[in-house]
C-alpha cells in the first residue's frame, strides 16, 4: 500500500471514529498533495518521497507553532498543534539516533573527500538527499558542521 492509499484509508477511519484532530490533519495532508499534483510543471502524480517532504514540512510547521504558542502562554493552542504533529509523525519514517546520524555523516564525509568547513556544501548536498525524512535538516546541518570542524 503506497502512502496515498494509506492516507485515504486513515482519513476514512478517522471520519468513522469521529476523531476530529486526526481527520483535520489528514485533510491538510491531502490538500497539500492535491496542490503538489496540480502545480505548474507537475505531471499529475506525486511520489512517496514528495509526500514525505510534504509531511515533514507540515510537521515542522506544527512544532514551530507549538513552540511559539508555548512561549506566549497559549497552552491550549500549543496542545492542539502538538496533537496534529503526533498524527503527522505516524507517516514519517523512524528517525535516526544521534549515533546512527554521526556514523552516516562520517561515511558521507569520507565519500565526498571533505576536508573542513569549506566543504560543508558538498556534504550537505549528499546528506540531505540520503537522510531525507530520517532526520531533521537542522540536526543534519549541525552534525555536519560539528564533524567538519573536528
């Protein structure tokens, strides 16, 4: 079952269960998928990789919003954003641990022949492609920077 079919099935079950948070979150994902399908230059199909990028973007938005709401003392709104983030996380692949990420990036540094901080762009290009969905871009960037400076 591909990701689009999984999302459709989950939407149906959320509607039957009258789970409003899950239903609204999944509808948000479907909206973004439809926009990606109909975007200029799109061929009308969306790959699972594209869907994972969409979900990752939505997840980051929810986490950022929750942090802002918490800072402003709006716990009720932060809880709603975190509930939506939990639904979005079910579609993301398992995140890499810090040790796994370190090992993967060390391999990429060796493959690209990077010598220091000036080669960060080379490593980041490879890392963001290979680790997409498995780790946040910010965490990847921090790890690459730390390892290249060492």
